[in-house]
C-alpha cells in the first residue's frame, strides 16, 4: 500500500481489492491505519462460537483465521474419513491416526503450555461460550476438557469442544507427529505433504461452507471480484 500511495499513477494495484489473511495466534498483533486496533478485535468481530459471521466478513480487508495456524485446519474431525481411506495408513504415536486421541493428547498438554498460560485470559475469552470448560483456572482447563470430551456428547457438542481446543491450542506439533507406516519409502515430511494435497481437495469440494472458515472467505472474496 505504501508503494502504491507513493506512485499511484503508475501502480497496477487496486486498493479496493487488496485483502490479507492473518493466522490467529495467542499473541496480540497491533494494527495501524485500520478500523480495528488489533487481530484479536478482528477475531471477535468475525467469529461467534467458532462460527464465521459472513456478514461481518464483508466489512473487513484484514481477516484472521478462526483456528490457530494452518495446521489446525488439517485436524478437523471431518477429515477422519480421509485419513482412514488414505492409501498408506497415517499413524499417530505408533497407532492408526484417531483424531479423538489427538484432541485428548492436546488437551492433556495444556497444563504445560507456557505460551497458553501467559495468554490465558485472551485465549479463554475466545471459548467462554463452552460452559462445560473451566475457563477460570489455567491448571484446570485441560482437565475439564478431557473429562467433558470423554462423556456422552451429541455431535454438535463434540464439534464445539474440538473447535474450542483448536482455537487456543497450537496444532503444528501434533500434525508433525503424524507419520507413515513401514511400507512408506519416503520421508515423513513428504508423507504429510501428500496428505495435505488430499486435504486441499477436501476443502476445494466444500464450496463456501461457512463452518470451514477458509472456504467461506473465498466466497466473500468472490463477491468483491
């Protein structure tokens, strides 16, 4: 934008069609010359109970993902059937990949997450709609999550808990623990790259479904195109 403003007569940039998509993080990122002061304010305007508000999205040129970092979108529960059908069974901790197990491992690690502890109030403000979680005490958040997750839940309740977890707990470490079986001749990194290609095809087939956040953003972009 600065370069465009310095020489707008020779710029091919159309500021009205310039957008940015920023990863949600635990840390706060201040913004200048924008009608929201930071990324957290944008997050709370864009999402209600982890669901994207498409109407509000139309008012933004800077968007924030609803989940922490891109790896969270690789671990959504809707992808379990994709992993099950993959030509080489993905493994997690030496067992066939079960996303429910991944969520519990993540939840049990909350108590040792220094970043999350330092940003605890900011994090729980994102998930305070989950009344079954103990959002008042850092030491008890992970415990309450594990206990609730292992009870009898409806599909809606379970999905709400999963999204809450992926909104505050970084998933990259757990995504990188996914590995191939002994038949795979390449590297684990290449194996995960092949999984990501299939995940990309999954999202491509979701059109502008609001529950997938990124797909809905593309639908909003289409309205500006």
